C-alpha cells in the first residue's frame, strides 16, 4: 500500500476560533487559504453531519465538577496526537511499531492519565475525559491489516492494533478505547465490498472514527484540482457505501504534503458530491495546542510519530514527548471534568482563544 508520511510542514497560518463548546455547536475556522492568491477564506461553518456515536460506550454518569485546583486543571495545555502506521513484529523503518511496544506504550499513556479521544472530538472541542486526565488522539494511517483484522472465527484479532487497544483499555475502567483510522481504498486489506462494509460498520459501532486519507494516497501537490477533489470524494463514498449515514469529517494529509490550493484539502466537490474536512492532520512533530488555545488551528494539527525503529529513541517521537510532558506537567492539558466550560489557571488567561471568553472558567 501507500508509503508512510514523512513531510510535516511548519505551522504558519493564524486561525480564529469561534462557536461554542456544546455538542450542538460547531467550530468556525478562518483562513484556510494560507495567504496565497486564489485561496479564499474557508469556513467549516455549521456542521450538517455529526459523526455517529451509536454504540460508543459512554463514560460513567455526569458527576459534579471537582475543585479545578485539586486536579491542577489546565484545559489550555497540550494534547498529544499520536500517529501510527504498521503494527508489526518486523520493524524495518521509522513508521513501524512492534505489537509489544504498542502495548507497552498504551499501558504507559493510560497509566500516566491520558484518555483516548478522536480527531473529530479534538477539532470540535468535545473532550469528555474524566477530571484530572489528559485527552490523547490515537490516529492510524493507511489502513494496514495489522491495525484492524479478524481471526478466522470472526473476532477482532487480539494481536492487531485495535485488539491490543481494547485489551489494554479494559484495565482502565474510565478509558474509552476509541481511535481515528485514516484510510485509503482497500482498507485493512478487506478483500471485497461485503467485508469492507462489515469491518467499517463494526468500527463505527464501536465509536471509532473512520477518516479520509484520500482514495489513492496521492501526493496532493502533484494533482490537478479536480483530481484532488475526486481523491477525497471517492474515499468518502467508499465509507458512505459501507456505513450509510456515517460522517467523514477529518483527514490526514498523505505524505504530509499539501495541495497547492490548500482550500481543497478543507472542502470541495466532485461528481455532485461535496466534502468538508473539519480537521486536517499533519505529520510532525509535536503535541497539538488545546482546541481552546489561541494557537489551535483545526486545519493544521501536528502529530507525533510512534516508532520502534532505533529502539524508539528517535528525537521528537512518542517516547521523547511523553517524557517531556511527564517532566513538564504544567504544559499538559488537564481536564476539569466540566464540559461546557474552559477551565485553566488565571495566569494562562491570555492564551485562551478570544472567541471563547464567554466559556472561560479561570481559577
Ligand atoms: Zn499515509
């Protein structure tokens, strides 16, 4: 299948966040154009299709808010978005993670108080994780079978990525085992349309996001505008055909490479069908700002590579950043467990996205 992503781009654009935090509200983003001629302001606007949450295991019933100081709440802190490719015992490159290391990494992040959310949850600021914990996005690119496959008797293979996630999460009762799968054509090596339908429906029912990594995993900088839009629409159509009503609302750039017209990565249409990517995932190489931070741009979300190559000690990969955030806990996003408000220490007030001032809950 397609090769790994390897070209993260620096963040250079500014985005103004608007909208609210409640589930019914969508973010309004501006300036997808990157300042180039012909790139108009792109707005995600009011969302018309919500990702389905049917079957998503809900957390425990709502509890009264805790004293934010007691958990050192900081909802303006950093959120790691981890990027996985192959989960394979044969590690030959930077994009390979061994099943043993993947399991150990999940054990570590859950034990250190991270709780999974999906890309769309980050983009919409719907970070429903328990007080005192940090959201983390587990994103998988390219739809490799070792990320998601079945045993001959029809169970999710406990040695694939999703199987390992489910197994480790069982040890942490408040941990919802969700992820975002950024797929291309022929996802997970499923051999025919019936198997694709069954597999993607299963993921959707479990609350796992199926997202757009383009149909052909093409280098978007080399495609004409129509081909770019076709690439997004064909993948979206594949998902809709498999899971009627499912929403495809976020994407990961193949190879981390932008199209010349960046607006087409956000929204476009082909053959009478339109698409809107509310969130765009980059490749490198640092934690994401909080979605409530003035620095957050949903159309340029940085990710952190997870690798077993070089014993996992390649700079700026997961081990590096998990160690960094452990050493600098004040920089982590820490939930107050109070959805609808943005809770943070007063000293950080200047870093709040100005449009969210009405939701501010400084302490
Ligand atoms: Zn890829």
